[in-house]
C-alpha cells in the first residue's frame, strides 16, 4: 500500500503523463489547473513541500506544474 505522499506523486505524474499532446508546457499548465480545481489545499501544500525537499520521483511535467501553483 502506498503512503499518502506516494499517492500524491503518482497522481500528479499520471495527470501530466496523460496530457502530453501539447508538449511539456501545455501539460504542466493543464496539470496545475487540475490541481487548483480538484485537489484539497492540504494536498497542494504537501506536494509543494515535497518538491521543495527534493521532489524525488516527480516527472519534469509534474515539477513544472507544481511550480505554477
């Protein structure tokens, strides 16, 4: 079973991966907007803090999306 942090990493990577048709910048924007609309504030705070602590396992798209939050 995945930890809550592993779940967030998996979800953000999956959202970005599923929306690559317009390139990384477009995918990052879509992913960021998705997180803004549908993720709880605590989830967004957790993933931002995870990126600040190194972000191991986050895709390039996910990193770009999180930076847009």
